[in-house]
């Protein structure tokens, strides 16, 4: 392992010294000042397509680059599909793919298995059932774009297993289903779904939130009111449509809300409790209490008017109608001028680049405001606008040092499984993702706080901060997580232990799930392990994992390392492939996704 770590370190340092080649490719864009004319009659725009990037696309590297933005992981078949049908058609096809099953139902299947196998009708549904259900959905469902968007939404509309409902699979599974269900729906509907979610109600402490009682010094909990504004809709400062901050006459950012606004919104989110309880202020009846949306008890809802943003007043409803108050409050935030650029920028950062241009944000904000048919908040239209934006698709953006993002450790891990077609004998998968979590601190719905694993405006000290840029993922990038990912790669690739399969219940025999043990399929690469074919192997891996972004110099370094290893037996050939993947996936040119 020490030898591999040293080689990896050498590769990192060597890659950092590589400069960009000054190459001009016709059909690759960049023809400013060039006049294009033809002698025959052609369709409008066709002469320019000879020189612009429309004439260069689709191609395999561009398809791979697009899929790195639009999916959590992909394989050669996906690259070929996008290359042949084009990006826009692929997106439209993904919109039409129905959900294969719900995570909640998969948890129910596992839960029943636990009850039957242990003869314990009252057995609980712990976290592992959620982890396994999430992973089964990832590995067996074809709705790749929906999964990518839902994962992004889970990092904005955060709940976490690190909470009061820890070890209740239904809390997380039912909540994640809401993200999957609304990934191509309307953001306003999604706000309603998460507001009434018991998991969110427990996480941000407004389930059983009572009305004011000054004699008891009792006032509404402010957690959800604050985070709904700060993190889920409008942010802390006023924004222009392009995401730029609005300043007052002193050059100070104008706040989008104040403590008084938090107090007024906190009155809105009172009176909500469990759907299966007949008494107020009780705990969950059982694990499945987290499935049904919360219900309103108007006797515990704050009466009277509530003064919200932009002068909007929730009326003093008689009789009290807490649900109507909630809808007014959500409308107030959904229609706020900040919500389109705030939500749009967040999604751009999670899918494409950490530092989108104001023009990019503005284009996406406009689609959030109006999808072209007068509808505000259409997430399908927003996602399509992001992925089809020239700034996202442009090939030459890959040479812009301000562009792109550090790949999240968990996304890198998923990419290994997808790229090399992880399979099981039965088609059923188990993976509680424990090792990736221990080594990098990431797995779905497991952030340390409501602020996600990292914050969208995080600036690492040094060149990025000095340039006025942000790099969110670097907030969880340190000596521990860098070494953790490298050690993880050794386990997943070199040792072949790609997933974490454990018992569903105490003393479950290994034979019960021997056909659910995951393995990588490296056979397509086995043809290219001979020394004279190694560059073909590396080109294939470069296309598959880094859409051709790893430089020739870095590939040559990797090749020089691999030739030092034997290549006689089938095991030795596979070891060469594993080492090539290992070294490529630890290179800076792979880690920064442009």
C-alpha cells in the first residue's frame, strides 16, 4: 500500500505541473471575427456549424462530460447512447422514465423480511434498511437524471440521520421519495411536501410546535422558519436575477429578512403533529408514523395576523385555518424575487460548476420564473436549462481555470460502481455505504447539520479565496478525507470489496445473501493490458471516467508505472486494470470535473 500511495503522490505532483496545450481544432468553437459564407443554399446557421461546437458534437468525450453532470455515474453504453441521440433527446427521454419503485416500499420489503426471519412482529426498521433500499434503487433503476437531481435537492433541503429520528428507515426513505417524486415537478409542490414531512418536522423541531402562551414563557419554535428562508428559498441577502448581491447606499448587502420576520414565520408553522396520533404532543407511535404527512391541529395553531415579506399579511382567519396560513407563507417565499436565482444557482453548482457566470444564473432564473408556458418553478424546465446551457455544454469551458468543481467523494464512489457495471448474481444489492462514510463523511442524508456536508459559498484559503471564487466541496477535503478516499479506492478496486454487505438482522447467515454480494466487471478492459495496448486502455478509462480530461503526460506516467507490473495470468491482467483505474481516479485532472 505504501508503494501505491507513493506512486499516487508522484502522479498528483506531476499532473499539477502539466500546462495546457495550445491547440486549435476546427469545429471546436472559438471563431470570433471569422466570416462564414457558402456558395449554395443551405439551412440558416448551417455554415457556422462547420466551425462552432454544433459541428463538433455529439462525440464520446462530450457525451461523457455531459453524463458527469447529469448522472451520479454512467458506463460505455450510456456514452454511446448520448453520442447517438444527442443531449437534448436524452434529457427528454429521462423525463419520461417512470419510477421503478418507491424507496418506502423497498424498506417495507426488508422490514417484513426482518419480522418474518426473527419471528418478531414488533421489530424496528433501522438505518441499514434505508441504506440498502437507496442503493437498490440506484443500481436497478434507469431514471439516472431524476436520481442526480434528487441527490442535489437532498443537499439543499437537508434532513439527516444525525438527528432525533436516527435509526428509523422510514423517516429517511419516505422523505427521499418526495425528492425523487418532485425532481421534475414544481418547486412549490416540493416545498409543501417537505413542510408536512414528519422527518423534517422532527429534524427542524416544529412537529408538536404549539402556539404562544406568554404566561408559560412559551413561544413558537423558530428553526424551520429560519432555515426555510435561509437555505430552502431566498437566502440571507437580496439578490438580482443573475445572483449578484444587492447593496445599500453604503455598499453593504441588503438582508432579505430579519429576526422579526423569523418570528412572524415561526407563528405559521405551529399546530402540526403526527397523522396517526389522537393526542397532542406525543412521540411517534411507531416507525411507520414517519410515512404519512403531518396534520394540522388548529387548536394549537397561532391565531391572528402574520406579517410576512414584501408587505404581505396573512389574515386573521376565523375560524383558525393553519393549513391556509402555511400555503400563504409558502406562496410568499416561492414568489419572492430571490427564489429563482437562489435555487437556480444552487442546482447549477451541484450539477455543473461551482462558479457559474451571472449570465448563466440569469438564464436559469428566467426559466424558473417562466418555463415558456407561464409556469413558475418548473424543475424539469430548470434542469433542462442548466444542462443545455452553452456554459454547461461548451467544450472549451474545460480549459477555463474558473470552471468546474471538485467531484464529491460519494459521487466518485458511485461512478466506480456504474462505470464498471457492478453486478450481483441475483440482481439484488446490499450496501450500507459504511466505508465511504467512515473515510469521507458522505452518504445520502447523513450530513452533520442542516447546512449540508459543505456550504455553497465556502472559500478555501489561498488562490480560490483570493480570486473571489468558491469551492464548496473543498470544505470536506482535508488530510483525513483525501487519504480516506485513496484508502477507499484500494479497498474497492485493488481488494475487490466494492460494497458493504452486512446482515439485515442479527445472526443472519451469510448464505442467505451470498447472491447479493457485489462485484466489478472489468472484463471489457482485459483486452488492453499488454504493454503495446496500454495507451488504448488508458484512453478508454480516460473517456469513461474523466471524459478525456486527463492529459497525455499524466497518462504516460501511469503507463510507465503499469508496465512495471507482470501481465501473464488473468489475475495479473486484472491487477493492471485496477491499478490504472486507481491512479487515474487519484489524479487532479480527474478530481476536478470540468
